[in-house]
């Protein structure tokens, strides 16, 4: 919460500023937006990406002639 004047700056407020950082307003919204972006990036990194068609090598089957043993 922003201070209303000089008298609002107490040792407790100073400690909060040191531990949590100073915010002139709108910090909760910015923090929520940053967390949403981080979650989106983490999900994008976890999703496997399909290989491009050019890199896929077709598998050739090798047919070996049969020998008949009597």
C-alpha cells in the first residue's frame, strides 16, 4: 500500500520495502502477469515438437532371399 505521507514511513515499512522491494502501485498485477508468462514458457518447453518432414528418413526394408535346406 503506498504511503500517505512522510509520517507513514516507519521502521516496519522500511523493513517491508527492504524484504519485498519498493512498489509505487500495480505490483500485484505486474507480478501476476509475469507469473503467467513464466508458466506459458514452461508449458511450451515441455511440449515435444514434431520433427520437420525433411529430417525424417524413410525406413528401407531389406529382403533376404530364402534358402531351402533339405
